[in-house]
């Protein structure tokens, strides 16, 4: 059981260490759970817009975070032009990522 946890944490660490170089992990930690836009993250850390989207998608695919989009009550559809919220799924992941940064 412990070895499985170590393997999972090592995999997360390897992916996160590459992303910590550009400051994305630190920016996500500082904005969680507030509303944020991709453009504000791009301006803050100075990387490509596509890079930010791919990294956040990677976090979602790794089940570390959950990205919540704005839902328009009148139309009942997502409004992708509005700000998003990024939540860590488990407080353990938040603590581990904040420890690494």
C-alpha cells in the first residue's frame, strides 16, 4: 500500500517539477478557489496561453484539480468566456503541491 502511494506521488512530482519551473503551479495555488481567467495567468507568469490550458488540462486528467466553468442560468450552457474556478480534488494534493512549491 505504501509503495503505491510513493509511486503515485513520484509521478505527480515529476509532472509538477516541470510545471513549477514556469510558475504555473504556484499561480494555481495562489488563486485556488477564487475565480481566475487563463489570460490573467498568462499575464502573471508570462507563458503561452496554450501552455496554460494544456497544463490545467493535465492537472484535470491526473485527477489533481477540477476546473469549473461558468454556467449561464438562462441558457443552461457553459459560458467559456467567463472566468473559471480551479479546485484541488483532495486537500492532500493541495498540501503536497504547496510543500513542493
